[in-house]
DNA sequence: CGAGTGACCGCAA
DNA sequence: ATTGCGGCCACTC
C-alpha cells in the first residue's frame, strides 16, 4: 500500500498510540521503528506539535528519565504513570523491566 | 527559498 | 564519568 512516505510522523503516532498501559518506550526506540534510529528528536517534536492525545507519558528517554516539555513538568508525567501502575522514582522509571518492544517475543 | 528550532541519541575527547 | 558536537525529520519565521 502506498506507504508513500507515510510521513515518519504518522508512524511515530501509530507506534505511540499502540503502547499498552503500564509499558514504556524510549524516543530512540520509536524513532528506529519509524524508520530512522537517529531521528529521536523528531519524535520529541511530534510530541509537542503532533497529537497531544497520545500517551506521551509512557514515552521516556533512554535511561528512563521523563520528558522535559511535558505539561506540568516531569511531575505531571510521573503522576500520570503512577496512575497506570508505573512507579516513577526520582522522575525516573524502571525502564529496564517496563520497556516494551513491539516485536518483543 | 534558507536558516533555525525541537520533549533526543550516540560517539569522541 | 562528564562535556561537546553532529545527525535525523518536520515545521515555523
């Protein structure tokens, strides 16, 4: 199907929207799945001007640190995650065991 | 049309 | 370990 350059953006949105509750994903991961492993910045840009309806709260940095531009700051992000059962300690989440992979076995 | 920015990541020194 | 820079795509001025 006319993937027609589905616009990297569309891919990112699709992936983020597919993140299950209680799971986390990193910008680099999403960017890589979208087609560019180095376009993590674009993912961040999309988060700001893309679709605010997507669970960006489940999207964190490589080490598990919450995003900076999130509405309310990391505090709002950590609270949103806590609501889903994700324990954010020191504005950081145990991504090591909560990191979700789409092709994950 | 050209340049700059952006919620990041990876490598080099 | 920390600091600094480049890179990628899309959008705004």
